[in-house]
């Protein structure tokens, strides 16, 4: 089946979809993005993603090219046209096309691209049963990681380095030796006394929508939660660890820099929260 993308007002063949060479997203990474998980052809936590999208656009003073309502319609249409049951929708909005000049052009129309793809739910469950490895790396990003900007070069380099070390995620470490987040996910541990711990919201991390959802699920389970920074030493002393993102949902982490976390197997809380998440997504 051929894939369909949405580009600046038109549904086009994914294979031939393109943007102008002077799009500021291409030249300056002057844009933002969102990724929604799709389950049973529905967008998960749709409103929360819109809230974050509008915040990112506002912080960068990029006008939204359409209303949330129209955007929601197009997102659903791209899911439908690509027959995605379980998968992801990607949306990117950039400041638009203009002759190259760093400062914002006076008159410019934001560009928009939407794509959707199916993912293999069985493979994801298999990965969740085994758990994944992470490696630590210096956090070399800018000071506004709370904006979901397409400027992802440090994240790209960190993820590549992780893959070259046989790990699937990089946990980035700030100049105080504390873990900020993953290259494309939020980082969590469960302390020996059962406290679910994840870094507090600040410009140092992206406020993950899955993170937000997991905090709600944790409250429903009456789990103790501490939103604070933690170190690699604490990860090694923890009973379990996991990452959250729209692409991984809740994914147990069993190794950090090649050392086992807890008993080296996916922990019960990570597995329970993943189950809760999938259940809440199915309703
Ligand atoms: N990444 N932190 C970073 C740096 C991220 O890039 C992401 C998501 C998250 C988790 O956010 P959420 O739970 O809203 O997906 C945290 C997306 C999935 C990506 O870049 O593909």
C-alpha cells in the first residue's frame, strides 16, 4: 500500500512529498514537532499533545497554520488514509519559506507536514518483556529543552552513540552529574523503598505527555512519586528503571552503562504501568 503525507494543504504520495529548499526548518531547524501514539486508529492523549504543540509554537512565535480543530481533522485523515491501527503520527510546523536570513522574515506562512506509520505491537511487547539498555552521556543540548523543537542534533548524536554501544537509549547527564532525560524519552527509576522518581519539569527536559499520563496512572495506583533529579549512582541502587515516550510508551530499562539495574530484569512497576497505559489507551 502506498503511503500518504499531508504537506501544506494537500494530501500527497509519501514518496514524492517535499518542501522548498529555503524552508527555515531545513536551513535553521526553525520549527517544532509532535508525535502522537496511535492505538485502535485513535490518537492517544490528543489534547495534551495540542497543548504542548501550541506552547512550543508560542515560545518560538511561530503562528499555527490552522486551528486545532482543523489540525485534528487532518491528523485523523492521515491516519485513515495510511490505514494505521497501531503506530505513530508525526507533525512538523516550521516558520516557513523565505530567503535565508537569520532574523524572522516579515511576511511568512508557516509550513506543515504530517506523516503516519504503522508499528509492530508484537515486537514492542517482546522488547518490553526483555527490557532495554541505556548508556549515559553528557547533556550537550541548549537551555530550552522544554520546547519540542526540531533542532535535535545533540539528541541524534547521543542516540547514535548509544546504538554504537549496543544500547537503545542515551540518558543525558547535566553538569551536576544528574540525569536529565533520554535522547527521545523521559527517564524514571523506582527506589528501593518503592518511590517512583522522575526529573521535575523545567527547561532542562521536555515535559513528556507519556510522563504526564504515567503520573496519573501512578496516582490511581496510589504510588509514591517524587519529581526530582537523580544520579547514575541512584539508578544503580534502584530496584527498577524505565523510559516513557509516545514511541515506547512505558519501556523497562535493565542496564545502564553495561551494569544491571535491580535484578537485571524488567521491574514489576514498569510492567504494571505499561499494562495500565495500554489498557487506558484501549478504552
Ligand atoms: N520524543 N524527551 C525527549 C527529549 C523527547 O524527544 C521525547 C519524545 C520525550 C517524551 O515525550 P512524549 O512522552 O510526549 O512522547 C521526552 C519523540 C517521541 C520523538 O522525538 O520521536
